[in-house]
C-alpha cells in the first residue's frame, strides 16, 4: 500500500466509524490469508495422547541470523512463513546454516486455565528461543539449548521441554527460534501435563535399563580382557564404551548426567565418539572374521574405512560444520560394508560369521537408517530414533 493511499484511508476513518471498521476488516483479512493454511490448535480439548505439531507449525527461514521477534511479527513477514509440510513426527531441515523461526497458533476454548508441555525431542539443538505472550507485558522470552547451561531449561529433562500456561479462553501466537550446527530435526509434540510426566518416567526407565546393561557388559568384557589378554576383547571393549557414549550424546543423557556444562562434547559427541567406536569395531571385525586371509578384497575396504574414521576424528576439531554431513554418509557406508562382510563370510560357512550376523545385524541396519534420518531421507519414528539403542542392547547380550 502506497503512503498517499494510507493517508487517504486514515483521513476517511477520521470522519467515519464505518471507515475504521473497513480498515480493521482489511487488516484482519490480510492476517487471515497469511495463516489460513495452518490450523489453530485448541489445547483445551486435548486428552492424554500427545499432539504432533508438525501440521500446526509454520516456518520462516532466516539465513542471515539477524531477525528478531519484532521483525518476524511485522505484516511483511507474515507471507514468508510457510506451512509445515512434514507428514511424520518431526520437521526435518537436516544440516542447515540457517536459523528457523516456528510459529504456532493455540487457543484454550475451555473455561479453566490449562498447562501444556511442549516437547522438542532432540537434545542436539545449540540455540532455542521460545516466546510466549504475557498479558499486558508483551512476549516473555525463554532461552535454552545445549550451548547454554543445563539450568536454563525450564523443565529438567534430557530433551527440551517448555511448559505453556494458557488462561481460560486464551488465543495466543507462540514463536520459537532454532539454530544448530547439528542436524536440525524437530520432533515437536504437545502434551497434557500429567500424561507427559507419566511418559517421561517410563522413558527414563528405558534409558536406565539400556545404560545399566551397557555398563555391566563393558565391565564384564574388561574383566575378560584383564584375565585373558586377548586383543579381541580390548577392541570390542573400546567399541562398546564409545558406542555407549555416542548414544548418551544422541539421547541427551550425556549432557544431563555425565559432562554437564561442556557444550563442545554435546555438539561433537555423536560424531567423534562414533568415529572412534567404528574404528575399533572395524578392527574387531577384521580379527573376528579373519578377513585378511579369507576375504582379502573386503579386508582392504575395511582397512580403508579404518583410516577414514581416524581422519574424521581429527577433522571434526578443525571444522565440525563442514564435515558433519559427510561423516553421516560415511558411517552409513561403513554399516553397509560391515553387513556385506558378515553376509559373505556367512555364505562361506564361517562359523564366527553366524554369531557376528546374529549379534550385529540389527544395530548395523539401525545405523544405516539413522544416517538417512539425519540427512532427511527417512522420517522420524520409533525405529529411526530408538533402533540403534535396541540393536546395541541386543548385540551386547548376544555376543
């Protein structure tokens, strides 16, 4: 709208209430048109089941990292928000240098205040800013994520959980800003408060069972190595320790319980720890299946990927952002190479290969699928997020 037209409209509204009504109606139509494709979530009607917010969120990409809350609220920015297109449980932007603004329109049509828990089930987010309207005070900002101390989290959790209070008959627009050098995958859900606490307790029981089992198996193999001095036990021990550290980073347990306020370990842990684990596991596989004598062609490939993973350990300290995506592709290829090696060895009736495949087929397939999730090829679901833990637990018990 040009300035002289705006002046004429304002002049008209000064002479007539009808003109004022027309102006407000026009502004409402503009705002409605900008957000018509994104439904409004009525949180007052929620039950114990969580609501995935992927279809309720609209997204604005900020490649400059300069936009502030005041900027994204301007009418000119409304048209730049795009409805979330994810059909699964998360919004996936894979590896991106941009910051993402998320907008969520919620209502509470009930006659009582409600508290809801907004959960973002990805602990590898470096920066997370949450803005909620406060009556008569504008927006209240909450800043958290792994780049800040754990105490900044409004709810102590391995994930990022934001309590939302809505008065009776409230109508609010919430904003989130997310930026991270890790894969930006946002499994965003809204929970009824009591249902979330019950879910969280069960979730922590699962984590305790996995890491308790991992610790027991690690200690057991350590004692076997001390007693037998077999290099195979040492290689498996190193692989198991750093696999557990990789998963501790990936599920957020590391930042909550182990290294606390060291964001560098959260940022690089899934990659550095995994590259060490894969290096040891490749050497373990060569030893267990005697690939140098029985499968010389595949053995050369296994040795090549040993050096590739060693190289990645150093490259992440040079520039994590430049090599993170490349490593995800690399460890997917490594997992498939290990699977092929096990299958070929089993085909040649190697007795050790039968045990190898029984123990590791699930975890290797889960790793390949996890890498495709990180790259945005596969959606977020129970298998692509928890498959690595389930497979890891099975291989430790079976082997």
